[in-house]
C-alpha cells in the first residue's frame, strides 16, 4: 500500500511538471472579464497583419487596461508554422516576445525552397534577435509538438476553425471581417 501511494505521488507530480512546462501564450490580466482566443499560424500573412494592424490597438485599449486578455493558440497550416510554434512555446517566460518578433519579421525567416532552408533561416533569426534557447531541442520536443497539435485539433473541433486568424470572444466565434473597428464593436457590447 505504501509503495502504491509513493508511485501515485510520483506519477501525479510528473504529470503536473509536464503541464507546467508548456503554457499558453497570454497577454493581459488572466482574470479579465473578456477572453479573446486567437487561432493563428506563424506563416500566415493575415495573422502577421493582425499583429501589425489590429493587436496594437487592441492591446492599448483593452488588454493593457485590464478589460480583456488574449490567448494565442496555434493552428499551424504547414510544417514551417509548426516548427516556429515550437520555438515560440519553448521558453514560457519569453513566449509572447518570441511570438511577436516572429510575426513582426515574418518575411525575414519565412523563406526557402525546403523546410531545411526555412528552419535554417528561423534559427538564424532567433539567434540574431538574442533569444537564448536550444533550437534543436525545442524543435524536437514531442510534448510541445503535442501541445501545439492539440490546439489545432481543439480549434477545429470546438470552434470550427478552418482559416487563420480565427478569433473567439468569450467562447463565441467572431464572424465579422477582422479589423479593429469590427472587433471593438463586439468588445464594447461585453463591457
């Protein structure tokens, strides 16, 4: 009986360490009244446009003021996006900075005729930006890969995500044309 108890304690502490390792990339107050989920692919130009044109205003008016939080969930559309997602998820304390940097500079690293060329450009970019992580270890991390792929599966299953970016606000799929004006209209109704 004592051995069983020890085994169970070790098992549950191992499981909790796994989940602690991979965290969602969130911006804003975790207890905010409004939760925005953004399903994105790091190679998607529309997602990069969202980060350039919509997210800064959203951050200023809703996230930084504590009215909303945004969770960035992965919906990789190709292997390059999957690999970039693994890099963004690899260092939980830098995830948001890495994600923002990858979107802001998408054209710098998303180039090449093969996945090997794109990975090489991604690695060079991450090093140039000064993010300290073990690139190969992050790329080969099966737990992070499963976490990312589960985001994609859950998005398709729970919200019928079939394109990126897809925005979910407090559990409801945002169906309007994605620009700040339309997004603000929907958010104002929830305040």
